[in-house]
C-alpha cells in the first residue's frame, strides 16, 4: 500500500520535469528563429572590406573643398591697376552620395596544372575593374590609411592605371568620357602634376566640340565633377589670341590653366598643377603688368604660409611670350619666415615714378596687431625688394602683449624691423599691468631703450647707438636699475676700435652671430688673406680654421669654427670673397672642432656639400656680380628606386601610344639588366601586370597568361591581381569552407534523444555579369604575408 503513492509521486515529478524541459527547449528554438530578424543588432557600416555576401553601402572618404578666400579691402598707397579676378557665375559645389561598395573577389590561388586562357575583354569588363579598384581605398582599415590619410589617397593609383588602360583600349567606348574624368580626379588625389593637363584636355575638347560655351564652363564643370570647383577670371588681351582667360580648379589644392582662343580652336596650357589632398593649401591669383611691357602677368600664390611659416614666393608668368615664361625673384633673397599662421594678400600697386610693383600684406598677433607690408620691383632680371614696412598698432588695453611681438621680431627678423617696433612702443611703454594684472616694473622702459641702442649698434649705425644709450643714462626711468650698468658696460666696449663683437658677447639682448657677420663683412676685399687674424684681434674665439672649395671653381674658401661664450656649442662659419667684398655665412652648430666636409655630387657645379654627413648646402653666385649666396637643397630621404622610375616611364609610353611589342621587349630586357630589383622588396606586382598587359596588346597570349599567373601566385592581395584575375579564365583553389555551427542540447538525467538544430546559411549571390567562373563571394578570407593590406 505504501509503494503505490510513492511510485505515483515519482511519475508526477518526471512528467513535470519533462514538461519544463520541453518548454525551455521550445523557448530556445523560438529565440534562435527570431534572432536574425528581431534580436540581432543592426550592422555597423565601416570603411573596411565587408564580408557580407551581398553588396552593402560603404562610407567613402571625400575630400574637403577649401573655398578660395574672397578679396578683402587692404590699405594701398595708390589705386591698383590690376584686373579684378572675379569668377563668373561660380555654382555651389554639390555633394553626391557615396557609391555602394562592390563585392570584392574571393581570395583564391591558381590551380597547379590547370589550363588558363584570356577572357574576351570588353569596355563593360574594363569598367567593372575600374569600379573595383576605385573602391579599394575604402576597404583600408583606419590604421592602414596613414597619417592625414596619405596611404588612402595613394591607393587610388591602381584605379588610375586601370582607367589609363581602358582609355587606351577603348577610346570610343560610351564609358570613355567617364573614365577620363575619373582619371583626372584620381591624379589630383595622388598629387600628380598630370591632373592639370587632363582637366585642360577635357575643357578644350568640350569647347572645340561646342558642348559648352566659355561663359557656362563653371556650371558645366560642376555637373561633370561636383567634388571640385572651377572659377574663370578675365586676364585682358594677350598678343596673338582673340581672347584669354585664367581657369582655377580648386579643392584639395588647385590647378591654374591658361585658356586662349585662336581663329580655329581653343587651346589650354597648365600654368600650375598643385593638388594636395593630404595637406591642402588654398591658392589665389592676380593679374597686372608688372614687367611694364604692355601685357599682363599672372601671379599665382598660396594665401597661407608654408608648414614652416615661411612666405613662399608666388609664381609669376609672363603672357607676352608663347609659351608663357616665368619671372623669378632675386635668388639671394631668403624666404621671409613669419613664424606664425596668418593670411597672405598679394596685390599690385602703382609706383610714384610710374610702373607697377608687387606688394605683400600680412597681419599678425591680434592682441597687438602688426601689419607687415613688403614691395617688390621688377628690375628687368629679377623681382627685388623695394620697400618694407612693419607697422605696429598697439591697443592700450592689451599693450603688455606687445613685448611678445618684440621678442618674435628680434628672434626672426633682425635689427631693422625690431627697431621700428620698439620706437612705436616707447611713447606708450610701460603698461600699467601685465597679462595677469600685476604692476609692470618701472625700469622696463629703460630695458626697452637699452635694447634699442644695442639694435642700432648691430645695424651698423655708430652714431645712433651711443646717442640712445647716453640719453637713457642721463634720464633713467628709475635710479640705479640694472639697465643703467648694462648700458655703461656696453658703451665702454663698443666705443673701442672694432669693439662691437666684444661688447655683444658680454651684453644682454645682443646676438653675437649678427655682430660677427657685421665684423667680417666690414673688411675690404684686400684683407681677405688676413681675415682670420683680424677676427682674432676683434675678440673672436677661433677654435679651428681651414680651407675648402665650396663652389667648385678651383679656389678654396675660408672656414672656421668658433665658440662665442664658454659652454656654448661650436658654430661652423665660412668667409667667401667676391669682387665687392666679403660675405660671412653661418652654417649651423657642430659637435667637434674638425667638421666633416665632403662633396655629395662633385660632378655638378656648383656641387652640393655635406656638413657632418647631415646638412646639405650649395654655395651659389649671382651671374654678373658673383655675389655669393647659399642654397639648401632637399636631399632624398631614400635611395631613388630607379627600377620603379624606369617602369613608370615605360608604362606611360605604353599609354601614350608606343607599340606594345616594343614595350614588351623593353620590359623583358629589364629582367637581364639591371634585373628585377623589386623581388627583394616584394614590389614586382606592377611589373608583372604591365608586362602581361603589353604582351596581351601585342597579341602574345601565352606570355600575357604567364605574367598574369606569376602576378597571381606571388601577389594574390595586390590590387593589380584583381584585374589579372578578371582577365583569366580557368579553375582556382578557393579557401576551405568554414563549417556552419551546430547547436546540440542534451538534457541531464534523462534518456531523451538529443535535439539538433542548424541555423540557415544565406546563399551568396552576385548581381550583374560575373566575368569569370572563378569570381565567387565568400565570407572567409585567407591570411597572406604581403606588402598589401
């Protein structure tokens, strides 16, 4: 009797457990079925290669269009006779949606022993390859794009090669115009100077085929290429032409194109192509008759200083000659270093005695505004400095900030400009309080007066310097301040014969380099053999001296190392003789008394000199006066890749119409001499592709297949391999398939059969017309050690 209730209770317990387990299993099955559509998080769009089997939108990086600064009113001494460069009806740049990414090719290897043939190529397949390679930069991960996206923009090179090939093979295809526009923009993204030439060709073709009128060029260009902007400027009458216009294409840098109209057609010449999407610099232009020959010149200039805050000289083109020649600045001029960011405004102003000068204006330091104005005059050979003005406009409320302007000027611009700034400040100096509200020291006016006297001494004005210092000593702002003793000590040494250098070495706010330069250049030419002894007598601490032929003319120049003050680093100087006197040049600091001087390229005259195998310079001379000046060339940081340079030249010859058979023979000869130097760096992918293309165009199908297969074997991840695989027909080894996950649920303490469920796997599909059976899509990817991501 007792066993029956016990058995019934066990049965009820088992049935209840089974029911709970079934409910749990059913709930789990429902969740698995609902997960892909209800619970899964939405996919995240990334610019990396997607592994989804269907095409998905990919974020495409677009360049930031830098607007051209509009003309601002500037103070000019006389009315400006320049032609206003107002663009005609410039449309607003419109943005276009990013194109959807194409599915990339499945990683695969060619099958050993398989038969391969060339696909029948067509404009449609060429266009498909271009679209794939245009999307390749968007597949790069963030860390692969490099600083300021420099690797991202460089990756458009592969698409430019595919576009050049398509235009060569199918110049009359319906897609040819699209390829041409795409090639021009890709060259701009690469910073290639040929971008300006391509846009010039597109513009002249449209004008000569009556597809557009000159007045409608801006609207037409905006429709063709909305990522850039075109402005048109009139430039007056040019001899030999019906009309002339200046075209500026801007966005990620600029290109300037001279468009002229002849009786039979329009012609265009690229004056400057300076696209730079990595470090874009806005540019502008003006037109004026600077050479006084009755024909305007075009002046093209950046509106901001360089990355080193230097003023880069504008490019000036003389339109009186065909093709336009370039007018240059005096090579002895040192590029002016502003030392800070600002906006540069170049303009043309009339000279009181007639003619037109080129003028630069820049405003610095908003807290203590400083307006710099410099004028340059064409003397028939160079543009040379005419006048300069450093006009300080101090605000009494922020007067204390002006001391930073004085320090900046003394460090970068020397005695002349600093003297003008101090003379402007002295009537208002000192301010009541400094930047943090503390009372300004009363003796600060004597400090400024002392600095003014020292600067006059460095400038070589032997009467003004003692006068200013003596005035300060007779009427000091406070009694017995530090600057009174400093002025007395400077005057005592300065008034001795050749006492400037001795006084400067012991004085505050005095640059011994300027004193040494003034001392050496004051010597007459006949004292050059005894220059070193005279420097010693003046107090210069000469450590070592020697002679070296810096300019390669067979005559050696003097060099010396000095140390101005104890514990300071050694400095390297050279003294150069010329008919009118002696020039002294400081070439930097050195670590030892015996610097290493050697020729970088002795065959070139004047040669490049290496100082301690690090600093490169050239000693140049003016053509007639033989006045010496220094030039600092930028040496390549890497050895030039002569193999790649030769390969690119051969490839350009092929795209320019050279017979493919000749190109093939030249490429094969490279394997013998100098050999495939690219093998050691795994960069032969471009060589094999160009060899395959030249062989293909020459009708040598076997050689083309061999080159494409070698490219596929060695560089399976190269973008060039993408085109090669599209051209080959045959079997390929795909990556091993990844098995789908199997869900197994086994309840404990029961003998219930295991329930197994397999989530459905989507079947990949390809939209469009796949050019070869080997092109399949798969979410798996092989890993390979190559230089390509």
